[in-house]
C-alpha cells in the first residue's frame, strides 16, 4: 500500500509522540505521510513537521495531522491530489481539495478589509477541521517570522488577535490559542515582550518552586484521602500576564494568579469531595469560588474553581485550584480538536462540537450584518470574552446573559409564551421590560390565571483561569 514504515528514521521524536496518542491504524498512515515529506523535501523536513507537531500537542484528529503533513506538498506540486486519494483515502483528499490558507486582510480601504475578512471567516466556517488547520499554520507562521519587520507581519498578528484567538478560545483549543496569543504579542510588542520576559524571569523561578511544593502537598492530601487523581500546575503566560496588567492597571507583583493547579479526578462526586478537602486544608478566599460543573460556560467549559491561601496566616498570595474530571479536562484543553476521541461513546460531546461548528458558520452571517470591522470585532469579543450574569427564571431555568442585560433580553432568549396581561416580577417586585438584571436575580412571570414560572435567587460570581 505504498512506502514501507521501515524506510522512516527510527529516531524520529515526532513518530514517538504520535505513537503515544494514536492507534495502530492512524500511526500507519501518519508514518506514510511523514515518508512523503522526507522524500519530497528532505531539507525542509524539520520546518514541515512543526505544524503537525503542534496539532499532535492539541490532540487533533489523525486525519487533520495527516492533512497538515500533506498540504505543503500539494501546494508546491510535490504530490498530487490523485496520489493522496489513492494513498490516504477520499476523506483526506476531500479535506485538502481546494484547501488554501486565507490571505492576510488588507487595510488600505474599508471595502478591501471587509472583503478579506469575509474570505477569512468563510474559509474557517467551511469545516471545523479546516479551521484547526488554519489556526495551526498561522501559529507556526508567526513563530517562524518573529524577527521580520514591516506592515505585513504586523497585520497578520493583529488579525490573529482580533479574529483567530477568540475563535480558538470559543472552540476550547487551549494549546493553539496560547501559541497564537504569544506569537502575535511578540510580533506586535517586541520591546514590551522582552522587558516583561526579563522582569518575569526571577519571579518565575520563585513561582516554579512554590508550585512544586503545592503540587506535592496536594498529591499527599489526595493519597491520604484515598482519592486517585492527577495534579497539574501551570504558570501564567506572558500574554495573559500582560493583559491582566493592562486591564487592572497593575504591576507585575500585583498579579496574584501567576500560578495555579488543576486537580483531575474520575467522577463528578469526587470533584466536590476534593473541593471540601481543599477548603478544610487551606484557607478559602471569600468570593473566590465558582461552580462551572453545575452551570457550564457557554462554550461547554466545566470545572470547579476555588481560590485559597495555601499557608494560613502567613501567605497572602492566593492560589487558584481547578477541579475537574478527565473528560472535562479534555474538553477544556483540546475542545473540538479532540472530539474524535469520544464522538461515538459520548454523543452529547459530539453534539457540543456540532454546536460550536454551527456557531463558527454563523460568524459569516454576523460579519455580513455589521457595517465596520470594529463593530464585528466588538461583537466577536462580546460573544467570547464578555462577563455573564446568571438568572433564575422560567420553570427554574438557569440562564446566562450578558452584563447589562434587561428583562427584554431574557424574554428574547427564553422565548416564553406570554399573554398581553402577563406581569413580570424580579425578586418578587413587578418590573418593566427595560428593567436591568443583576447576577443571581430570580425572574417570575405571572399570568392572570396564576404564576407561570418562579426561580430562586442565588449569587454566583464569575471566575477565570
């Protein structure tokens, strides 16, 4: 069926990583694709492996990784679509047929910018797998051109932050998002990036030592309690630190969530058990708890978040813990890129991936409806980043709405059957349609023949990693 696997370099680190993630059948085709890369462009092989390697880190479907290996060979005519169809099958050939990277949006005129942005969004909305490919190729392109100067690379970086990063966040593509953010930040603000890197270096060493101690202490706590789980640490990226410093007008030392830990356990009940252990072992930070398991975020994200002071009466630096199941972790970090792993076993997760694909296609329509690029960027930003409030309403339904939402926004989203005589009450008081809602409000619809719905008030804050 083509080249023999034995013709590949046995020492390939990429192959070793592939074999840890994918099954025998997928590995067979991945080895063949790598063989074609070596055969066609030996001198460029290390560069051509970068995009597939990033996709493996993102736990993307093997079909997407294979396509990333073959696409450059198709573009420079080293490999034909017919050969790809014969060697790798119709599905990969169909994915690569007419697949090209969208041009960087022009900014010389409003018409050009609108047209080119429409091309970008249309290319992303065709197929979720093509979206993942575009994001990966863009990340490596920016990383490979860090030293380049001029308008072209700056436009590419700006476009990445305005459009691609929010899309990667909404699709839960954590690995790709972080690489895109960091690369674009470094291109657009090289001096700020370098200075922040210099300032962070000594603090990073201290943070890493603190993180190591906390990880070991938390592992011992789980073992002592008879709970099997993983303990992972993270140190906040330079881009995330920079954004928080700008948002809060704070100095580096004032960014207290530079480090954090994730606890990954087997079941949802264990998540809440671990939460209790943390709150009894460490001092909780008032207002520092969020339950995104009971009430997931709009993109499907689920986890418990809690902030604690790790050493009572000594440390005034809070540490955020995230507690989740393995499946929640896969969804949070790998999103739609990894839905191939559970699409048959868990239809609900596959349905979630389909909803995200539909959202992505809907962006094209939203862009048509906006009149300026700035208006669309604001719309996209609101959909992805906006803080939300939690409303308890119709039949006890829990609903997330944007900040500054009114009763009318609730009715538009909930779409309840209302008579002209209906009275709407918020927290027991009759209000008008333009009444501003607040986090935790209880909304009740009273019909002439009796109450139609009644909710409970509950105060839930918002947290972030």
